[in-house]
C-alpha cells in the first residue's frame, strides 16, 4: 500500500530541523501528524497560491528534508557525513527528546543556543563531564 514502510527494517526519518541548528528525527508513524501540520500551515497562508500548489511546496520543503536512517537492535545508528555536517557534529552527539520527535545536537551548539533550558543544560553538562569533555 502506498505510504507504508516495510516493517522488517528498523529506521527513523532524519533531517535538518526547520528552525534550530540541529537534526530532527521521528518514527515513520509520526508522518501523518506532520502532514496534518503542513496542511494547517498552508491553510493559514495568504500568498495567492491555490491550496494544492501550496501543499506541494510545503510538503517538498518539509518531507524532502528527511531521509531514512537505519538503527540496530541496540538503538545505535550511524550519522552520515551530510547529517554530521548539517548539525556541525564532530565528536559527541546529544540526543534530546522533544515530544513525538527527538533532536540530535552538537552538545556545544545546544549549550550556546539553549541556555533558557536550565534543567536540560545541567543534564548535558553532567553527561559531558562523565565523558571527560568540556562543557
């Protein structure tokens, strides 16, 4: 059936976050919710495009930015050089739950951009210290 993903493979959809300097990832089951969000965003626009054209442009922008990323039984995955470059991840990566999605950050970029999240900052600083890395 179109739009369904093979159940034997373990993968997420991974792409550049729309507004933050990190990656965003989600399970394929989240796609319908994201599609609904795109529709709401299109309905709120007044740019002269008919709805179908506007949906095409928005879906291309949103869904075109995501690629399949496989993971193993232990939940490990390899970030491609492209994704590492997009998020400026050189060594360690910081995985952060964000509701139905999660984000993957360069830990130092997170500290730079998210000082207004003190509980997460404290947790990240502790994890960096455990790894012997500077915060």
